[in-house]
């Protein structure tokens, strides 16, 4: 596999997916693209989201010669995957809310899905519930505020537990025993969420499942490249491990830059979107 893996999200939430992928594929080259100029995605019109993501992602794919794309955003995954797959000839991996494992693991068959308002209302989410959660009581909770709190935490701003409590109080009062974190931003607040809801509530996200899918696709791509190089009597060079982070807003805070640098992003730049 030659080009980098492109990991995309509206903000820093996709770093929870990126971290899981890098743990199992540490020798790959990565580019993290976040469209923070239009954050939060859960409140955007669907067609605006689809057209904007399609234009941005396809331009960056060409710019960096990406070999694989991970749409590390539940809101975007419910809408833009078909549009991207129509115009790109590289694998595109999306994020699916962990409803299936939640239904299987729930002790009392009472689960919740915590996501952005956009993900909560999409037919795709309700189809997953019908398919995998039919024997469970499933409650849906939408929050854009948690997205903003996650972004603040990544920027080095302390999170006030009272803000978490205000958002999560209906969940705590519901009596559910398993909660799906259906937005990739939310695992960034997993400690705070777990502290408030208590250890009796199991929190689940999709990071490990996405990483497993990426491993499978990378193995396939590596095999194709080996066969191609062997047929041409060529030897491919080792991949660069440089990690690039690209953002769309005019500026990002020094705190967020420091967070990205600590993760290992040596090049942090604004995308010129035209």
C-alpha cells in the first residue's frame, strides 16, 4: 500500500478511531482531515453535508494520493459513503453505531444510543435498531453539546462535570445498562461520562470494529501491491511515517495544536478549500 490512510471527521472526534487504527497498524502513514469550519455536523442540512464532504474529501485524496479512507464520523457515515464510493476507486470505511454488540451484551435488554441529533433521526440508525435491537428497549439521545465539550477538552480546556450532568441526566434516570457512544467525539469524554453514569453502565463504541476492517483492507491492498511489483520486478520502498493533520477553519487554538503534536502530527496545516 503506497499512499497514506486518510482519516476524516468534522472535528477531533475521529482521533478516537485513528488511535485504535494506529495501535494495530503503527507503521502506516496517516493524514487526519477535520472539517472544523462546519462543526457540528449533526446540525447541517443533509445535502449541504453530502456535497461539502464529497468535494473536500475527494480533493484531499488527490492531493495526498490516499490509498484508503476512514470516515471516522457517524453523522457523515450515515450519508456520504455512497457518494464517495461513486467517484473514488479506493476503499472507503465508515463508522456504524455499536448497536449490535450493545444488544448482545445488555444484561437487562435495555440500551441507549447517544449520538448527534442528525445520527439519531436518520433512517439508517433506526434500521440498525430494528435489525439488531429488536429484543431490547432502545432509547435515543441526541446531543450536539457533547461534541463542543469534546472539542474544548482537546484544546486543553477543563470540562465542568455539571455540564456533563445536565446533558446526561435523562440517561442516568432511564435505568439502561448499556450505552452506545454513537458519535466519535464522545469517547474523548469517556472518563467523564463513565464517572457520571457509574460503572454499572457499559459504554460501547465502534473503534475496534473499524480498526479490524482497516487491517483487512490494508492486507488486501498490500497483497495487490506485492503482486504488481513482482510482475514488474520492482521493489517498493518503505512507507514514510510522517503524520499530517489538516483543518478547514481559519485558525485552531494553540491547545489543539499541542494536542495534535503530542499525538505525533508533525505537520498541521489549514486546507485551502477555495
